[in-house]
C-alpha cells in the first residue's frame, strides 16, 4: 500500500481546475508547485495573501502572479475571487455543521473522511465528462484496456470484472515489463485506455500511457490532480479524492467513480448487456456455482 497525505479539503472550483488542467503542460516547475497548493489548500488562496501562497509553495510572489495570469485571471485578486466563490458554494452553514456528531473515535473519523472522498470525487464529475467517457467505454467496436498503478490495482480489477459482464474486449494491462509493452504495442487507434494512479505515480504506468498515446489510443486518466503527469496524456481526466485517516491513500472515492461509470455503460448497453447477464446467470444456475444463503 502507498503512503498518502491527509488533505481534508480540496478545491472543487471547476473553472479553476479546468484552467489549471489546460495550462498544466506549459507550467514551469515553480508554477506547478503553486498550482498544486491552489488545488490542495483553497482556504489559503481564498483568505491569504500572495506571500502566503508563495511561502506554501516554496516559490516567489512573482511566480504566483505569473501563474494567475497564465490561467487567464486578472492577477492574484482574480484567482482569489474565483476560489472564494467556489468555497462559498461548497461550505454549509455552521448551524448545520454543529449538529454533526464529532468524529472523536477512529470509526467516526474514517467515516467522515470516506464520505468526503466520495462526495468530493463525484461532485467533481461533470455530466459532459461522464457522458464522453461512458460513450467510449460502451463502444463495443473498441477494446478497453485498464492500466493501474500497484496501489489501485484492486479497484482496476473490480472495474474490469464489472465491464466484462456487460461487454467483450475489456482487459487489465498487468504483469511484467514484457507483457505490458506487448499489450500497449498491440493497442490500435480508437481503442480506449483507462489509466488509474495516484501520487506518487508509478513510472512504468506513465511510460505505458505515453506509448499508448503514440498509438492513437483514446486515454482517460483517473488520478488525484489535474497536474498529474497522466492528465497531460489523457483526452479526459477524472480527479478523485483520496484522503486517508491512516498512513495510506483511500481508494473509496475511486471505487465510487468506477461504479458510476459502470452504471452508465450498463444503461447505454442495456439490451446487449441484459443478454450477456442472462446467459451468465443461466450458466451459474446450471452449475450451482453460487450459494444464496
């Protein structure tokens, strides 16, 4: 399991996120550090100063201003106003929050974190992005390859298993270097690659995604930030919240996102998928494969 960092609140401002995502490849290392702080610590941006943001990013004030301009804002004040607007929309009144039970025990703490992971992840999923990704996953003429870093491999296998129940041609890209390179090399233009990984990213996953892109494969990245190296390789990037109460990242938000995508594919392939599920159920019943109770 991969060690993670507890981040209780992240930016859910679609406008700022999209601007950072589009500008990601053109940002300097210093500007990327500032952008990461903007995404991870919105309260600092909303209520702090240029100097506060620069210090948090181990950068200079001039870099903060340059980033704001690159994102199309009228300096830091424009960026700050956008973040303030986003926070105002997502924060609930204190009169509501005070009535929530305090997370003073381990179970309560994890419950609160995991609920926030799911709400944040699904809240960041736009209808347009979901429709586009589901369209590609439901295209039975294209193969779907799922590539995952080691930490999120369990979620990837669950996703592949669910999609395989609905359509043919869905595969996990896994194994040794020879197997991964072969699978990517044989991927065709028009195939779909869903790649899952969180910081710190597995280098082999990034390399495989780069090779797939060169082959004309349509890539959707499921990752923790629009500044992820996977985002610059993907046609669509779906961000997930992965705050963990312990030393490791949580994959609950990632699994929730996968469930939403599978449900969308099932709805799109309703007739085709129903026939596959009927035949599968018949085979299980004939072999008494499952015990109901």
